[in-house]
C-alpha cells in the first residue's frame, strides 16, 4: 500500500503545483489587459483624482506581487472579492451559478456515461457489424457538428415543432427538482450528443485492444460465452483508458458548456463568465477562470488516481 | 510408457485429412497440409516439430478452434462422435473447457491479471453448469493440494502476478482439470520455465493425467520432454506428418531422415584447441555488487570471475539469477555500487558514457531476439555497415569489400542478402546478421545473451558451429549467457553457475559437469531432461527418497 500512497501523494502535489501556476497565469493575464477596474467603474468621465482614490480603496495601487498575494490569500479563505458590476460578494454569486453548472453537467453525465459504455461494449462485442458501423457513423456525425448547431436543431424540432420540452432553461433558486430536469433536458441532451462519441469509441477501442491477449483466447477455449468474455475478462483490464476519457469528458461538461449555456439562457458559470467579460468585471472573470481550472485539474487528478487504482498489480502487491 | 497405462481401445479423437489455412499478404496459405491421427481414452500423444511445423495450430484444431486469421479448410475432427468442423459455435463452446481443455505456453499471459486464480478455476465449472462456486472452490483447494502447491487453501486467492511462474503453470494445469475433461491439449506448457521448475511441472502433469485417465495431446519442440510425457510421438514438419510411432520405438529406431537429424542435434562439441599463452586476463570482474536503485536490494553480490583470450565462459542460472545484469555491468549500462571491471589490465569507467570509443569497440553484444535487436527499416548493408563506419571510419570501396567479407564469414551470399530487409530473412539468418554486426567492430569479447534459445535446435546448432569457427579464426572470447545446459556442454571452456545474484560455483567445464557438485549445480544438472523415457520417474524418486531421508534425519 505504501507504493500507492507515495504515488497518490506525488500526483496530488503535482496537481497543486499546476493550480499554483494556473493562478499566476490568470492573474498576470488579467492584469495585463488595458484599463483597470477603477476606470471601468467610474467610466470615461471620471477625473484622474477620483480614479486614483478608488484605486487606492480597491488596493489596485499596490505592486503586482502584493496584489497577487492578497487575491490568492483571500481565495484560500473563500473570499473572491466583490464584483465591480453590482458590488455583491463574488463567492455568493458564483456559488449559485456553479451549483447550476454542476447540476447540468451531472444530468448530462447521467445520460451520456452509461449510454456510451453500453454502446461501446456492444460495439466491441459486435465489432465490424452493421450495428457497430451505424453507431460509429451516428456518434461521429454528432460530434462533428458544432454544439450550438446541435442545440438549435433540438430546439427547432423537439421544442418548437413538437413542444415536448421548453427551449429556455431559465431556472431559479425556487425551481423544483422535476421542473429543473424538464427545463434542462435539452441542454443535457445537447451535451450528451457532443460527448458520447469520445467515450463510446474509447470503450470500444480499449476492449478490442485486449481481445488479442492470451487470456481472452484462454477464456474462449474455456468455453466462456462472448458477452461474458467482454464484460468479465476484457472490461476490467480496460478501465484505465476508459476512466481517463470519461473524466476528461466530465471536465468538458463542466468547463466547456459556455456556448450551450448561452444558447439555452441557462444561469450557469459559463454564462456568468461571458457576462463578466462583457462588463469588464475582472474579479469575477478571475474567479470563474480559477474555478474552471480547479475543476479541470481535480478531475484529471481523479482520472490519474482511478487508473492507478484499477491496476491489479498495484492494488494487490506481492 | 504404454505398459503401465490403462488405455482402453475406445477412440476419443479422430483427426483425418486436416487442412488449415492462414491468411497473409492478401491470400490464404495452407499451413497444415492434411494430417491424420487418432487418440484413445487415457492416451498421451506427443506432437513434435520445429517452429512453423503447425503443432499449435493442429492442437487447437482438436478443439474445433482456429486461431484468428486461420481457418480449417478441409478434413475432419471427430471428438467422441461429434464432428467439430461442422458443429455450431454453441456446441463447440459447450465442449470447450468442459470436455476438452487447453493449457497454454505462457501461464503468465493466459491468466487474466484482474481475477484471482481460484475464480478463474471456478468460472469454467460454474459457466458450464457443472457445479456451484463453493463446490468448485473446494475442488480447487483439493487439486492444489494434490499437485503440491504451497498453502493449497490460500494460494487460489492470490492474483496471477503474486505467484511464481512454475506455480502459475501448475495452477493452469489444475484449471484445465476443473471440469474433469476427457482430453487436455498441452501447448508447450514448460517452454517458458527454468529447468529446475520444468521437471516439477512435468511431473505434476504426468501424475494428474494418469490419475484421472485423461487423454492428452502434448505439443513441444523439446525431444527429451516429449520422451517423458508421451505414449506415442508424431513428428511434424511444414504442416505435414513425418512419422508416428510408440515413444520407445521412435527414440530407438526413427525411420525418416528428418527425425534422425532431430535426434542427432545434440552431438555438436566445440573444437578443442591449445590455450593461448597466459597473460593478463582479457576481462576481470572484480568483486562487483550492483543494484538497480540505491534503495533496492542488490541483484549482484560479490561477482568475481575472469575471461581469457579465445575462451568461452558460460554463465548459467535460472531467470532472475543475475546473468543478464552481469552483462549490463560489463557493457556499462549499469554502474556497480562496489567493485570494478578490468579489461586487458585497464579499469573500464563504470558508465558506458565515460568510455572511449576504442573501449566500447572491444566488447560487443548479441541478443536473444534478433528481431528486436536489428532495425527493421534498415537494409542488411546498413545494419552491418554501421559499426564499420562508427568504430573503424571505413567508407567507400573499403567498406563495400569488408561487407562482402563479413557476409561470407557468416555463410550468407553477399549478392543475395546485402540489400535485403531483415523481414525477408529467417530467424537463424537474422541471428547471423547480428553476429556479423558484432564481429564487424573487430571486438575482443562478445557477450552472447541466450542467442540460441529462440531458435529451433537444428538452426541453433548452425549458429553454435558458426560462433565456434569465428572464435578459431578471430581469437575471440565469448561470454555465453544461457539457461540451456546442453548448449553449455557443447560450447563452454569454463562455467560460472549463478543463483540469486551470487556465484555458487565456477571452474573448467569438465570440473563443473563431473561430481562432486555444489548442491545447486547438482539440482540444475539433474533437472535437464534426458532422452530416456524413464529419466523423469528416476529423478523424482531419487529426490523424494533423499528428502525423505533428510527429514527423517532431522
């Protein structure tokens, strides 16, 4: 077990290092943009004196490294600062938005992960059959279509023409769970359509890759049925690559949803980010970027750890 | 040993006119060209032949199975009245594992790494509806005990990578027995094992097959092994049957020239020649201790031996004994933590990166797998030409002339082979190319790491003869790493026996091979199968009576 502990510790410290570097890049990137928050708040008409006074009040006159330390120190205590746009606590605004984004991602994941595993396993079992080819063509087509286009197609047919699901996902704090599901159904399906292909194809490839192994031939010669060979003998050894691509897709579902959120007017983190960029609300932009980065790094870390943990040689040392 | 075998006359398996085709380069090639044999209940048939003879293909065809890319194109395989070539997949599936079982060459690759041994054992039983998981567990433990696995009640709960190679191979034999099949196909089950382990596995297989009166097809390229195992032997070549007869008759009186040539293989002995006048040893490994990482236990402990000019020193030992690691220390790939390597009176820097080109030139290597040791995208001309330009700055006409000389030295026609790619050559020819590349550098010492173990016996003998002749002509010294004691007898002047990173015994070949032996050398020597069909029985009985005496003495 010692071995695994060391390995996990290594991965976690690497993850923390990555986050530190990312936070630096975000901070430097934002502070290199022309103009600053004080200017933005007071507008073009402000006198240099008032701008300077506000800068002092916001701490913008301090040297960059001090501002970075203040910013990072605040975040570590859960304080993301205040929004310039409306003066509210950023952590408060982001909290609700982030929860919404996670809700949508979880919804999409609940559809897409089981679906793609199932499709992938079946494709491996009936490889090179009509079924296999059809699934490949369909998923590849849906992944090759831009997500906003998929979204509009869905809105046109499922919402406007058929009227089954609403085209706007404008949920609020008091929206009930079932209604939430109903309202977020179309964005979740959009996300599923654009992410299933990766996971399904990786599942199929990872399993087929193993079918030339001696232990698969052995299972055949033991008289084991084909479905059982795939599920019992191939799948447990294929987890590492599959888990990796699943987690990467989860990261995409959380971080990459900006366009889908905008199309469906869904109050998630992505839309908050777009709004903040338009309003030059830098503290909010920084906070959103950092949260996306943390999510991405954490999920990748989980993928790493899971693929270590699914290796029987590491899990059951001599 | 047909005399003591309770074979009935009932025919269990009848193969006739079996033809199998393999698909390559866009068309079907015949790889098995009409083979017939029959097998009675409780009988063991040995299938023997060199690589490419179609042994394994025929073996699995007896289960109605064709390997990927192969198909049974003609003939009949009748198992207990069922015609397997026309049976449905479901019919065959019901037979496989339950009535015909398979034991593969590499147990390490054929056990699923993700499941415990006992679960892989019970799977066959449960899936064929023969018994419950609990019954299978109990049976597995009983079988493990019967084949004398350590801790039979617990060992099944380990994962494949947690037990040794020999134990794994025995566990696979137990697994094949899980449904008490009528027929087991053994496909080179001991080829990947050390000799000391091999004899135990062979004894297990023989015991168990006799006890349950199971019929078996035993596939191997090793004549001495098949002599121990089979009632009858069938010799195969290029997918055709050469001859077939009772084991003793086949050993004493082979009819066909090809069989006689197989039987005669082990006759080669190196040329004896006067030793060169003694000066400083060519290579002296002085008290070397080495490990792969500072934190790990050393893999070599206090290794000390010499190699003299025009001498062949054989390093023998089981896998993991440190033979190849010693070669890595000599070539500078692994720096020792203690001790030094002295070449021709001069200490070599521990790391090859600090050695001069002239120092590197002195020691060359030939590897076990010629396939992976040469670049498949280079022509033979470039493969052998590289050391010429790298070490000797040879270019142009001189290089062309030298290339032709080298090809003639390894007995390959330069006009025909120089511009070919490795994949157009056979395994033995590729190994010759590796030899040419080594001697092209004009070294004083060549390290040969298991150079014949991937080759058929006839081809391997050709390689040994070539190496012997080159030694005479070029005054080369060889360090010969091998686990094959027949090769050692054929080619060595001196022998170093290694066990677990230490040298347990070293000396002239005659000394090592004549008693009294060191205890481990004794074990090693007595484990090498002999062509006598009674050999295994004798050795096992001797060992048991000896260990019986020891335990009585204690």
